[in-house]
């Protein structure tokens, strides 16, 4: 039986490039994971686009860890992002022109192989508030030197 999991991701850089952070919110409607899991971290100086990609990489790694190998193989993940560029590149609609994204695209491709399916859905920023809030919280902590 396959498990359906929705993951919200976000990445942002203040200054673009500038100090950046990433976040993932893993939502499991069947509640097999216990509850929604949230992850956020700063990633140094980079661009918004790189941060968006790294947020997906974080999400896929955390989902695999939470599920474990065998359960991951039967899991259907839906990644929801407010990055139109990321979603359309992952769905093969846009070409990857930015050199810095090519290796990240390949890393995501390889991570996707661990799951039954991984789909990407573009959502409006308002629908991605939980991940966006985590990114901003991390960036605010960094600015305050916490």
C-alpha cells in the first residue's frame, strides 16, 4: 500500500545573492509519521534559486530518513513550492540555464529514485506560509547572531 505525503518547501536569500535559508514541512495525512515534521537551516550566501533547490534536497533526504528504505520505495510524494522556476524545471517545462542549478537538478533526480513517485506542484506564496515562515525565522536568527 502506497503512502501519500505532501511536502512544502521554500528557500530564500536576502539580497539575492545573500544570506540564505531553506525549509521543509513534511505533512502526512495518514499520520504514520506522528505529526507534521518541520526542518529549517541556514545555508550561507547564495541565490534564491539555489536555496529553492536545496530546500527540495533537504525535504527528500528527511522524507527518506523518516520513512526508512522500504517504506520510501512505496511512498508517493507531492512537493509543493512557490518557486515557479523550480517546479517548471522539475516538470520538464523550463530548461535549466543557470549553471549552478544543473548539479542540484541531478541530485534531486537521484533522490527521487528512492520513492515510488515524486511530483512537483506550484502553489501561491499564501499556500506555502508554513515553510516561508521557517525560512524567515532562520534568516532573522542569523541576522541577530543567535
